[in-house]
C-alpha cells in the first residue's frame, strides 16, 4: 500500500499560448536572479559599488552556461554521439544537462574578465558570490524534478520520488529524490558560508573555497546514490572522482590562503573606496561643521588672538585678568609705569624728614672725632662706615 511519496509533474512544460515555459529553464533562471541579488548586496556590504555584481555577471553567466553544457556533453558524450543518437541534441540545453563543475570553471573565467574590466580582484568577488551560488544550485535542482531525471536508487522511504515517465529508458517506480537531497544540502552550505564569513571574517577567496569544499562533500554521497547512465573509473562515477579532487584543492587553497594572506580585504573596489572616501569626507565635514565654532575658536586662540591677549611676559592673559585690569587702567596716572623699586625709593624719601638728616650728620662728626683719638686705622674704618652710611642714605 502506498502511504507517502513525492509526486512528479505530469509534464515539465507549461504553454502560455504558443510560448513554452519549461520548468527546468525557469528553475535555472530563478536561481541565477537570486544569486545575483545576493551577491550585489554582499558586494556593497564589503565596500563595493552597487551594480558591479550585475556588470560582472554579464560575462560570468554566459561563460558558465557554456561551460556547464560542455562538461555535460564531454563527460556523457555517448548520449549525443553514440549509435542511434542525434548530435544536434547536444544544443538542446532546455532538455537538461548542465554540469556544475564546468559551469563553475568557465564561469570563473567570465567573472575574471568582468573583474579585470572593472579593475577589481576576483577572490573578493568570489567570496561575495559563494552563498548566492549555493542557493542558485539549490533552486536549479528543482529542474531535475520537472524533467523526472537524475534520481537515485529505488527505495520505499516515505519521501521517495515517484517516477512515472518511460521516456529515455526510464522505469516507473519509487526512487531516492536526489534532487531534494542536493537542494537541502546546498541550502545548508549557503548558511554555513554566511555564518563562517561573519564569524571569522573570511577573505581572499576563502569563503568561496569553503563553499566548494562543503558542496563537494555532499555531492560525493548524493552522486553515489544516482542510477542514471554515467562514465565510471575504478568503480566510481566520474563525478565522484571530480568531487574528491576539487574537495582536496579547495581545502589546500583555504589553508594556504589563511597562512599567506590572513584577514579580509579592506578595499575590494578602488572606485567605490574613492567614492566612499569622498562621501565619508563630506559626512565628516558636515559633522565637523556643527563643531566648527569650537574648532575655529581653539584654532584662532592659538594663532590670531594670541598677540592681543599676550602680556609683556609673552603669556596670554585670562579673561578674569583682563576684567580685573580693565577698571584699573583709567585710574593709573603717569606713576603707574614706574617700577616697584622706584615706588619704594620715593616712599622712603617721603618718609625721611629733616631730623633724620641732622642725626646722620652728627653721627658722622662723632665718627671723625673718634678717629682722631684712636689712630689712623680707626679713622679709616670710621670714614668707611660714614661713607657707607652716607651711601645708604642717598640710596634710600
């Protein structure tokens, strides 16, 4: 008894009048637009210009589509060039058949060309693209559901995929929905890259390397479940070998990049950095404009106002000193310019009266009389003392 399963669409094409709307093409386009929307936002957040991601996609997307188709046709050439096959079918991309390995490889060449034309490096753009690319793959896998292709082995699990088509040698039945497994895995890879990029500030292509390594780990076991016709080497499908090799290369790049170029790029797009710097300068200028009076005051205080405020000692007077000095200037007369010593001398002269002068003369006469009595030495000392006293009197 059938309890549960995932049904397959009766047709992968919906006609809008004469225009066919193919589920496979719709899934691919929806994934691309989502990836470009995400990479544009992430690129601007890293310091790039808005719209740069779309300009680079103009080169990357066509290269990626051609690369994906080439990889599929080359690795599964028996589907198009074998006995009873029509090689023209190799160009019918809407019928399915895009190899992610070729799409990433040749898409990277197109992205490199676009980056060169914009004057930016490829690794930071790849870091911005990584989670969007994983989500684009997740949505694109629903195209396999529309075409009833690339399913896994038979199973009786409740989430088994019910295949009803007999076209191309298909056998109706219940199989592992490998498209759903890869959809969920790619969503998890996108979330892992976003978390790791925020947590560890991944740069120089390491976020993209993490996406590649994580995707390859999941693709290996999902590929192992598939039963569609594919080339095998030593008992493993070609895509399993590709996943292992690319996984090792991604891990080696991640480790070597972390050692040689740690951290994240500070400038990802020179033109955007210059524009941002000008904008930042204008912002700083406007912010500085609010503080302009204070800044101008401090600047003029150290320059033009210094001579006016400086006194004779070359030091600027404080506002309080100027206020105190202001009222005293009108009262100061001609004697205000006199030095302190001259003021003290004038005060002593005013204080000295006639009586003091007579007393000094009497002391001088007494000293002379004593010198006559005591001898030449005493007279000399007396004369010296009298001269000193007379000199001090004059000085005073």
